[in-house]
């Protein structure tokens, strides 16, 4: 973070674009709800656990998400909070959808990591954290579910420091836990935050005090807990680093807040923290140069495509992160890949499942552009400059299966549906060089179920997935003669992906070793940049 960059226009500087990451069930959807509630975007948070219709949380709109209570597609929501404009990008927490999450993290400037007070750092959290680290994203941590039995506060902090190799600075300190949890002490502002158990949708009250010796504390906190609090905070101040914004912005330190999202406790403090300390829209990297958010000309990139958000209209919405400039509805932008001008006449902003037309947007905002398949992940839109944004990854799938339409006459329909999902990034679709049919690759087993159910719902086309002899896929890179030579000898292994790039399908690690031995000029890679 260099301080010699020009200051951003106030409208851009007040934007905070971030994602919430967590292991499944740590409470991410609930926290998202409360953010929207405090941001005034929704009137009543939809309890995720409630019965029947009431459980339709506002950020999960796909039928399967509502049935299973998991977030499968990353949606983006914008709302005002105090003087700030928050752009919150929800990410799927389920490990089978990690690729979508990785890509979402290319579009944000910071992340909030939610961990469960009883479970600490879980496997999925670790994976997502690594991606944040690759991008040097500043991370704020929220330790959730303090109103249930949870682990010792120092233990939780230790585990984060050791597992994730990052300094942890407590922003608040919990008072009691489980049934005895009464609230937290705000270390950054010397305030006492008391939790109201009666009304879950009420913001906790703050009591301004002067330090931990203030006699007012005894009116609100039972004596034994107060003594423990004083002792622990003194230890914490001696043993743990104080919060340092520079270190946080560079990705070396994470401030941690303790609370209970379901009881709306600690959420507002976390939001204040994001506003006060979080990064303003950051420069974005393109192959040609670095783009500063304050530049006058509009530029942005597509990091996600969501098909059939509204089943009544076969629409596809491309989510675009604006990297610079001030966008106005109706603007003509250059679609860099096709070199064509595109009039963006009906861009949308999302407030959970509601969309409204975006009359304008600024760098840092995320807008949705409805289109009929012109826009793909990785595409750049600019006011004329040919830019290619970098760092949007595509990963080799870990599970491959063949797919057939229940009705053989509908093979063409199936191809169309599969291509749609491939462009959306929901699955990899490979067309083998020999034989008919397609091979679909995904990161986790659950995705096959999601695909089958979506193809049936959105295209009224029952399909079945069948085991494939192949276990993984690698992109083939190298000079054309070398690639052709490899392809001629290994026809049974060759396929093309939805972009037409050559892919080598493998059964065993031995296949990969053999290619590397016999074809030294060819490189097999497990990732490819979504470059256009």
C-alpha cells in the first residue's frame, strides 16, 4: 500500500468491496443477513433455520440452496452503511464450490473470515485463507457462536496465529461464553458492548466507559466475569500485538471480533471496523499495466457469470467488478475479446435477491450486466483501451463423469445446456476427440447433483451422469507441432474444453509422467488463466 498514490474521488474512497469466507456452517449466511439488516437493505433477517417459507434467506435464491440451506452461487449485494457504501460478495462456503469462491476473491479488496468459536480454524477456512494470502488481501476475522460453548479465547487466537501464520490483534474481547456470554469489551474504543438476548434483530447497546477500571462496568457485568475480563485483557495487551492498520492492509495482521451473528451481537462493530479500517478500492492488475481506481475512464472485468437467475427469462448475468472510473447507464464500452462496442443499457445492482437498475456505479462497485452469452469469465470491458486483466484462475477438475440425455433425440439440447454451464464456470465440459458425448469435470461430487437438477429444472431435460475411465484433465501447452504430435499418438486421451483449448484426459499419474517423458516440449498444466 503506497501512500504516494493520488487520493481517490470521495465517491470511490467510501466504497468497501469485500467477501465473507468461511467453512460450511460457521454462520456465514447468518452474518450476511445481519449485514443487510444493519445496512437497512432488508427489514427482517430471514432465520436460516426457520421452517418452510420463512427460511428463504435473502441471499440464497437458487432452489437447491433453499432446499439444502447452503449458498451455492456467489451473489453480490450493495448497501449503504453510515458514510460508507458496502459491496458484499457472498461466496459459497461448501467445499465443492471452491473454484467459484477463488474467482470471487479476485473481485474484492478485503475478506471477512468467519470462524466457529467451538471449532476454530477448519480445513476449508485454511484453503480460502491461502487464496487470500496469494492476493495479499487484508482479512478481518469474526469469531462466531460465542453464545454457545466455545473454546478459550487465547486458544482460538493461538490456533489462528499458528495455522495461518498471521498476527492476530484482538479488536474486542468476549465476556463469558455459552450461557454466561454477556457481551464483549471493545478494545479499540474502550466501550462495553452488551448483548440483548430478547430481541435477535436488535443492535447491541454500547456503554461508553473509561477503561477497565470504570466503576460503571460492575453495573452490567457479574463480578466473577469482570475479574476474569480484567485479567485476560491485561494478558492480551501484554502478549498480543496491538492493531496496526498498515500491517493489516498489507495482509500480515488480522483484527478479530467476538460475537454471535444469530443474536446480532458483534456484527455492527465488525461493520464499523470494515468501514473505518478496511481498504478503499485497490489498483487492479492487467497484462498491459496497473489500473488505478481513481482513473477517469471506466474499466472492469467479469469474474462470474450466473445463468438463469430468473427462470422465467433465460437470462445470464455477468458480474463485473469496476476497476476504475465512473460508470453511467447507457454507456458504450469496448468488449476487449470480441473488439466490439457494447451498449450497457440495463445494468443491475443487487440488493440480495432484488435487483434494481443501476443508473451509475463507481470503481469498486459490482454491477450485473444481463447478456445472451457474449460475456465470459475473464472478459474486460473498457472505454476503448485493450486491457487484459490477470489473475483470474481456472482449475483442473478433480472428478470426471460422462453425461447422457435421458432421451437420445435431445443430444443437441444437452450440448447447449452444458455449454451454458461451462461458460458460467459451474463445470468444465470436455468434448473427447473420439466418440460422441461429453465429459463433465467438477471439483466436488455435490456439483454433479446440482448440475443434474439444474439441467432438469431449467431445460426440462433429465440427464444421467456415468462413471468415466478418466480421473483428471490437464491443459496442453506448447508449440503447435509438438501439441499435434502428442494429439496424434494419444487420440483416445485428447479432448477440447468449452473455449476450444486442447485438453489431455488422464487415467493415472503414470499417463502424465509418460507425456512429460515422451513429449518434453509439451507442458500439461492443472490451471489456466481465464485470459481472453
